[in-house]
C-alpha cells in the first residue's frame, strides 16, 4: 500500500484504491491500520468510490 492509493480520509478512517472499481476502507489504530470494509463494483469506478466514501463517513460518524 502506498500513500498515492489513499483517495479519501475522515478522522481515523480512510479509503484506498486497489484497482478499477475496487476500494478498501481502513481504520487507524495506535500502531497500524485495520481494514474494516471492501467496496467493489466491477469496472464502475465512480459508483465504487462514492459507495466507499459513504461507508467511510458512516463509520467515522459512528466512531465519535
């Protein structure tokens, strides 16, 4: 995973792009990040990114 793959952040949660239409959601912990979600919509990158950001924001709002 590289920093260039991170496409969105909200507090301790962030979204990383894996490939076309594929994203993972992570939560920062004390010493590392833990994957807490996966979004995949085949080759529909726009739909996948929108869903990943929505889920990231939802998780961040529940964490407060």
